[in-house]
C-alpha cells in the first residue's frame, strides 16, 4: 500500500490499514526498539505500543517528513521510556497470577493477613470488571490465549481475524488490564 493511501486509511480508522501498517513496519520498528531495549519480549511490547500509538495519533502527523521518520522518532521515544522503567520498581503481574485471579484459586489466598486477602479480592474484581467491560472479540482473544492456552492461529481462525490482528488485540487487552489495575488498585502503592 502506498504511504499516502496508508495515512489516509489510518485517519479513517480503517482496521485493514492497521494490519497493513503492522505488516509493512513491524520488523523495522522492532529493529530500532531492540537496539535500545534489553529484553526481546519488552521490545515486542514496545513495538506493539508504537504501532498502536501511530494508529491512534496519526491525526498529529503533519506530513513534513516521511511516515517512517515520524514512526522512527516514536519508536526511539517509546524505547527510552521502557528503559527508564527498568530503573523503577516494577509491580509484576504474571500470567499465572492472572489465571489464578480469574479462577479464584484458593492456593493464592493462603495469607493470614486480612489486608492482603482484601487486596487480592480487589484485584479479582478489577480483572472481572475489565473483562466484562471489554468488547466480546477482545475478551475472547484474551481468555482463549491467556487462560485456555490456544495459539494465535487457532484464535484467528475461530474469530475470522488475521494473526497480526489477534496479536494486536491481545496486546491491547494486556496493556489495558495492567493500566486499570495500576490506576485503580496500585495508585497508593507508589
């Protein structure tokens, strides 16, 4: 797809344009990010963030330079923000913890401290509320892949989506869940 056509379609919020953007620029963005971010998984996450940011902020692109120049700048900035986070004290939420939260597994509630039990229940409610508020396809992608262990290909076929679209939806769900929990639950922990 020609650059101007891609920009126009992104501005019109065309989902196929996001896929075209991903297909065209993913590897280049990943290369830029990977040279600045230590971990491969973090680099992939930043790459997804860059693609999403380009999609959501395309209206701010002034067109004074090539689209790739603008995206390159975004990629560098996002990578730098990620490396700054390495220096912070992260509050990890592992997939097995999320699975336990969603399944209400009692083995993770072994604490005798009432505050910790209450906090755990709050997180459970946040996760449930987030999934309830999510679009049906996004919820299906998240539950099928994160909780049921299905492959990207299986979920893509089931929902009649492309694999990149499934990956993007999963990434948005992870980011959204993390942000919601940090905003609503961990705001006092900083």
